[in-house]
């Protein structure tokens, strides 16, 4: 049974998250409907990450097993043809071995959080950025974020509904920089807890607003207490930008 790997981008605003649900529009549901339309198969795809409602992606990785062997370009073109009315696009497609898995063979995931930091609200990027009117101190935010790098118990930044076996994760990259009118937060790790990125972003923003110091963020992490987390940042500004695998590392 041929297996195909493909990269997907999507605007999460119109979807109730990535994971398929019987009564709600989802990214997975849209892709699986497109696969059925061109191949006649009802299949379940696998993805590197199950993004929440309203979260976007520029580099989500998925795979699917098909009964028939198709040219990879044909699979990509057929999917895009049937996704034309959806806010989902397939960027590439390639055959992979049957032991390759979009989720379980991934060695890293990269997220970008975009904050539009200006007085005027967004028009073109409405639903795609978190709008913060008060000027943020990006340098203080970056200094605070460095406390999160490394192996830690991230209970403070773990959603109460998280089903991960352990709150211990290794955060490889936590970087904050001003880019024009935006402040960008970049996080990289092998894997993340449920809503960990949005939780960290919201707390780091407290530093940028002058409500917390960088030391306050470090103390919140050390407390291992969800009650010490700052406000959780909205889903609008979060993007899954890429997934890495062993051969690509």
C-alpha cells in the first residue's frame, strides 16, 4: 500500500482544530474528504501535530496510505483541486516508506507566534495575529524566554486537559524579536504539551507589558503550578511552521 508524505498550510480560523470531528469542520476532515473525492477511498490521515481551533500552519506534515500507486504530483494536484473551496493547500507530496510516520518519526516541531503591536487593529490580518496595542518590550521578552530553554517540568504552561504522560519537555529554542510592527516569538522542541506554546506566549507577553519581570517568568516555571501561568495567548497568532525528521536534521 503506497504511503505519501505531504506538507500542508492552512488558515485555522474556519476550522474547529485539525483533528477530525463528526459534526464540526476540521482541517483533517477537509483533507480526507478531498482524498475520497479523487481516489474513492475513505482513509484516515496522520499528522505531525493536532493544532487547536483557530491555529494556523505553514508547514504541517501529514501522510496517507492509498490503495493505488499514483505519481506524487498527481496526488498533490488532485488534493488541491478538491480543496479549492477550503482554506487548506497542499504544498508538496512525495512517496515514503511504509515505516515512515508523520507524527512518530518527527524529531522536532517549530512554532511561530505573531503579535501585531500597534494602536490600530488589524484589517488584512484579522484572525491571524494577536493584536496588542500597548508597546511591548521585545528585548525583555527575549531575556525572559531564555529561562524556558532546556529540560523542565512545564506543568505551569500545560493545559488542564493535556493528556501527555509527563509534563517534562525539552525546549530547544525560545526566541523573541521585533519585526516591523510585529513581535515574533519562535519556539522549537521535539514535542510540546497541549497549549504549551500559547501559555508560554501569554506569560512572556506579560513581561513585554511590564507586568512581570524576566525573573517572574522563571519563578512561574519553577513553581510547576498551572495557577502561576499568565493569560493564555489567543489562537489567532499561532502557526505550526515546520516539522523536522532524522534525515533532515
